[in-house]
C-alpha cells in the first residue's frame, strides 16, 4: 500500500483517510510543529509521497530533508500561494481578473500611504501579505482609520524577527458572494459558498475558521473556468481558489495551496482523481513544480 504523509488540518486528514484507503493509499500523519525534533534522528513516519508541504516552512524543511519524497504541492507551490501579492500579480499578467490592489512594503512615508489610500473609493481592505485564515485583515472606512492601521503594522514590522513587512491595500466589493473553488490539475472538482450565518453585511470576512459555514454550490460554468485559469496560471496541482462574485464582476481574491478538504462537496470521481495524482507524484510520472 502506498504511504502518504499528511501534515494538514485535522478535518482534511480525517476526511481523506477512508476514501484513500479504499484506493490502496495509507494516510499517515506528519506532525512538524509544536514538538521537539532531534536532528540526526528518525522522528518522522516512513512514507512514499507527501500531500502538501507542512504549514510551518522552516520545520517542514527539516521533515522534507529526512523524508526525501515528492509532494503534490511542494514548498515552492505553498510559498507561491502564501505570498498574496505574488499570485495576484501572476494572475493579472495572465489576464485573470483580480481586485484592484496596492502592495505596501514597510516602512513608507505618510505621503505614500495617503496616495495609496486615495487610489480607492473607501472603504478599503488592509491585508497582511502573508496572513492565513483571515488573521489581521481589516476594513478601513476613512483615511484616519487607514493611517491608524498602517501605524500599527509599522510597529509590528519594526520588530526585526518579522519576516514579511508588507501588506496589501485592496478594493472592497460590497455584497460580493464568497466562493472557495477547488481545482485539481487544472480542472474544477468542487465549490462551496462561505457565509456567516445571519449576517446583514456588517460581517464581511467569510472565513470558515472565523465562524462561516461552507455550503456546496453548483457553480456557474464561467466561474469554474475562471478558477481553472487561475490554477493553471499559478502551476499549482491542487489549489483552493477564492472568488468574489458581484452582480457584474467576478475576481480571484486569494488562492490557497493548502486547502481544507470539505465534507462531500466534490465531483463524483474526485477521490479517484486525487488517488491517481498521488500515485503519479510518487512514481515521478507527473512533472514537479518549483
């Protein structure tokens, strides 16, 4: 039986274990964080292939050196998606619609911040460039609040251990529907709409980790193609693509190369296709990215 290392969310591990076991793939947990590791020891499971590169890249690199196996989404794929500005630029260059966005690399002068804010019709979204799960993402309704947020980020970024000192200023799309679309090897395999139950518009961050529910939807063909174009442009084998859809626009707001596998929201042959990708990654018959 092929052995797959999985260092991802507990929900994903639990949901993939039985379907992949039915297809001859044993899912083995790979814990790389919140533990001690003796360098030179053998602290990791014996596996043949990895699912997606571990979430903490430094600790994950140690595990990667020990395991010496290919990953479906390797370190380069995870980095390409986690740096929010990079995929937006790559997608824009590929004529994939994205929100109007400005990258701010701290420190910058106050005049530069004012100029960045005034490029938009407020409110604006302020988003740390390397954040996950919506952490630190804020809505600034006016220049004073925006400058206050920027001052706070400047204080945070002044701490020398902070690696990424950049943040995004991004247009806000009111009343947009928020979809997470899953794309496997450039093809749509499922989608959910994410929404905070009972919201009246004041709660605009629809992250599942912040209380939103994920409901399976039958996504329009044009929106499926948009997500597929994004994944193809970024060359990431298994990608979560976040779409914001209004009455007259659809844009790719973010991507996630470590996507959660939701429960029962996929096309009928999803597990067969994922198992086939795992096998081709293990035997080297799939071109590796990064």
